């Protein structure tokens, strides 16, 4: 480790925010984001979208020294958003699961983050055998009880989602890559050699959740994690 080690900054964003936060956060969204928010039939889903995407804008705006509503996005072939236009200078990724969202920001390396709710009633063995390489399926199956199997499945799934989100590809590209030890490997498919160029690590998550973050490049990095609430600037 060196003094120039890269830092990935994470924010945990609960979907319940104080006071008039929802209106304030909705106000900074762009027209496309507002249409997406209004398209949700569920009030809970609509609130979670507004809070998560509003938080992304405020976090980046503070980092870049601009107004949150001035940020503009472009989307890659598989939907990954990137800053474009006048205000760039950071890499960002967002994940949400049920009542929890997580935002990741990197200065220059492509970043992916994922948070997964652990589902104790999930048939984790069957899911792992369907989607994961054999050694990972065995790892999930070997857990002592259904809750532990669900936990292992969620941990591996979060690593794979984080990896492919950093890369900007499809989830199927990451599902077959062994991440049992949270280090990106290539497995049996030559076309998966891209995974050698990423590092993946687990990160702290609320009880009942698992989370991971991935960064492009093979150099080590450190992670900071804060809780984000509106409008307290100390959480930024």
C-alpha cells in the first residue's frame, strides 16, 4: 500500500429521508429521470427511485462544485450511465435493493457497486447450480443451513454484479466468472479475459444485506463508507 492508493467513496442511502426531502430531490432530476419516476405504479418504488437518483446528483455535484441539476448522463451499450457534457471528472455507480441504495464514486477508475438483500427463503442451492461455476455452487451448497446458503449466494451475486457494472457489460458475462475469493478470475472462457483487469472487494452493508464494489485496474484501493441523508452536508 502507498500514499497514492486510490479511494472508492461509498454512501449508504436509506430510502426514508427526513422532512420535504422527496420534493427537493425530485426537483434536481432531469426530464428523463422524472418520467421514469412518474412511471412507477408503486409509491414505494417511486420514492426509492427519486431518493437514490437525487442522492447521486447531490453527491457528485458537491464533489465537482456544480449544481446537481446541471449534471448530464450518457448511457453505454448495456445501460451503464456516465457523466457527459460540461461537468465530468468522476466515475459513479448506483445500486439499490429493497429499502437500501448504495452510491460509489471513483476519481478516474471505472467503478461498479452492488447491494443485495439476503433472501432466507430462496432456494440458494438451486440458484447457485443454475448460475454459478461448479466450485461456487459447491460453496453455497456446503453451508450449514438455508439462511447461511442464502447469505453465501447473496455475497457472490453482489460481487458479480459489481464486477459487470464496473465493466459496463451484461450480467451473464460475470455470472460464469469464479469470484469465490472475491478476486476476479477468468474461468474457462477465453472471452472472459477482461475480468483480469478488475479488483473486487466486499463492503459493509446493513443487516440482512450483502454488498461489493469493483474497480477497473489491478492496483489495490481503499474504501470509505458513509451514510447519506438530506440535507445534512456532513454526510457528503
